[in-house]
């Protein structure tokens, strides 16, 4: 598989920092402001070459645009595989690589679509946010993400928290 071989050369490691939040206080000590702090670092790679090979027609109806549609196709190729149930059977089963990561992107996408419709997010800010999520998901496909997956699983029912993890707790080193 072309994509798998392109990602195999990346020897990035996950660095989990001890604290996931930093606390800054105002003059009045009774009020505390908690700001997210980067907790996960991964190596980033360019996948522009692969994206250029995907015809725009394959993703022309994508809600967040052509570029994001191409990245979603790459995510599906990296995180999903079909396996035959039995030799000679036409039926197959889908196997999810890192289901916590894959399904978090689905929840975030659904959340952002609803947020754009309700006016909570502008279309541009939703595209930017989802683009970063997909960049992270693509870059960590071959990494040891067990701690990151546990973090996602801890808030898996809250799409906004999942989005905040990708936006504020993950850094890609380019």
C-alpha cells in the first residue's frame, strides 16, 4: 500500500507531558483561569503529494471543501480495512485501526456541521478546526498513541472536548 510505505519512514515518538493544564490566577485568588497546555507531541510529515493525486471530482460534494474531502479519504484509507469473513464469501467486515481516533473525527465532523448550521461556528473557522484535526489524525496513524487514545476515550461522549484536545493539546512538529 503506497500510503503505508510513505508513513513507515516517520520515526516519531509520542511525548506525553506530565500536566495537561496550566493554571494562571488573577489578582483575586478566588478566581482561577485554567488554560489548556500542550500534552501530546507528534512528528509531522507532508502528504501534499498524495492529496494532489486525488481527483477533485472524488470529493466535490464534501461539506467542508475539496481539500478536507481529500484528507478524509486519506483518513479512511489509513484507518479502515476490509477483511473477508470467509474464503470465497462476498461478505466482508470492516476493521478499524485505532477506533478511538477514527470515531472521534466522525463525532467532531458531525459537531462542526451542526455548529455551522446553528451559527456557533463560522464556515471558515469550522474548516480550519477540522483541517487541524485531520492533519493530526493523518500524522499519527503509525505512531504509538495509546496514551492519546485513553485521553480521547475519557471524553468520548463530548464532541466539543474532543475538538479541544486536537486543537489545544496536540502539537505537530514540522
